């Protein structure tokens, strides 16, 4: 099974169904993803399922994280400056 395929039990989100979920400001830290050598400029969740997280670092690296396992799945390097 490919790591990019959502785990079983994770259903996709209908982008037009705003009643499906609620957004809120978190009250406490529930997870910490560490691995960049400098700050992170941007993070994005995988579209529809949100089972993966992409981080663009000021260290010139992009990382793909598993949200469920809270670990780095892939690291892409090659930029000489910060990734925006």
C-alpha cells in the first residue's frame, strides 16, 4: 500500500458540505512535529482527507508528515534558500 493512500476508516470531506465539521481554535498543544533545522514558513493538509501534512521549512527542506502516526514520511531537499 502506498503511503499517500488514506488509511482505512478515513473518509474524504465534501468541500461543499459545511455542516460536516466544525472549526475551532485549539486550547492546548496536542501534537508536535519536529524535524526541520530552522523555522517552518508554511504548512498544508492533504486535500479532502487531511491524513498527510506538508511543511515548507526555512532550512530549504519540504517534509511530508503522517498526521496519524506523527512522523515524517519523506524529506525533500535541494533548495538553497527557504521554501515558501
